[in-house]
């Protein structure tokens, strides 16, 4: 993983087609903008369930009652 420090309004390029720009920094929150071709999917990882998690949600384990 490459870790970079950026200030507000600074940007980084990923290849020729993707730009990530720091829009604002307020308290503990950083607002970023991403410019990418329309064919590139951009996903927020914290809200994206993996296929394994989706399968588990579709087929929950049966409840076990202690005896």
C-alpha cells in the first residue's frame, strides 16, 4: 500500500485516467473527489458486502436453542 499525505485541493493520479483530489478536510473527516472513466466502478468498501457475506445473508445459519 502506498500512503501519501495531501493537503486540501491537492491531487494524485492513478495511471492516465484516474485522479483523486482532496476537496476538504474538516475535523476527522476528509472529503475526496474521484475522476474516472464511466467504465470504472468506484465502491465504498465499508458499505460493500463481499460475495461470501452476501451468500451468508441469503442463507442464514439456523438458530440454535440451548438445551
